[in-house]
């Protein structure tokens, strides 16, 4: 069983180009993802992963690769890494962040290229959600959780098939973003990618299902500041026309 969280954003016209990264003090101390046995990052929404693990997607790698393409030009072809080829083709990072919400840098030294992308983002709600005292059973573990009871103005049901197959959206104070939560139970060690979840979401959303006074929404408490080295990209070779 897994809970997948997707954050969607738009990119309206932006006049102020000054960088507005979030305050570092509101985030926990950074840790390497290798410290967590069941947690990993994927570089793109098209990357496959095992449903047995907790998977995190961030747009930093596509933003960094986009800087490389702008610097050296396109088209690119003949990739020695299939993951790098997926990274080159992905469009899923577009419009996720405004220009003043991330920063990138690139260095080209002969045939070697180094690129970085960096952002911090918090999405508080207009009203505080409830932190539940009783632990939530999530998979085989009991975890802390937060949420709400009954209907509320900042959440909606996208679809509901059963208690293990549903989706809801949360709307933070920043109206440019929408947080989509999808619960979709899969067989152990099944392999899928985020686009598979999007397919399910798009096929079933807008079923006109609503919260009632007896409903209780519990979401596992997630607090992380993790870093990862993408070994699959280091030393990759590609050609440029």
C-alpha cells in the first residue's frame, strides 16, 4: 500500500525576478536518502519505481538538465543511459515553479558538464489541520498523522472506489498550487511510474463524491529534507547535432 503525493502548480506572468526561496529555518536538518531503507527519489515523473518503497519526486534534476540543454543546444541523441534519455524527453517539470522560486547554475569544461538546481518550498494552509493523537496504521507501521473531519473549504474528493483506492485534493494558502493525494493499493514489488497514477486519476476524477460529517481524513505526517546523488547520470555519454 502506498500514498503518492503530487503538487501541481501554475506559472502566471512574473514581474519581480528576485529570488524568493523559503526560509531555511522552517525545514529539518538535511539527511542523505541512503539513511532510509524504504525511501528513494526518482529524477522524473516517467521514472519507474517499486510500490514497496516510499518514492519522492522533485523537479530539481529536470531543471538542471534544462539548463544544460540551453547552454549546449539541441537536439541531443544516442544516450548511454536510458534514464538520461527519459530526463531529456520529460516535460513534466514545466510550470511547476516560478522563475523566482528556484536557482540553477552550470559549468562546462571541455567534455565535462556540471549543473545544479535548487529550491525550497513550503505550502501552509489558511487554517491549521488537526494533528491526531491516535497513531495511523500505514502499511505495517503506525505513524503520526494529521487531517480533518467532515467537509472543509480547502479539500475535495476527486474519486472514491473504496478505502484503498481513492484520491483527494488539498488547496493550500498559495492558490497557485494544488496538492493531490492518491491512495492506490498495488501488489508487493509491483513496478509503476507516476504517469500510471496520473492515468488512474484522470480517468476517474470528477465523480461528484463529497465529504460528509462522518468522514475523517488522515494523512501520514511527512517531514523531510533529503539529498540524493543520482549515480545513474554520472559519466553518461550523449551526442549533440
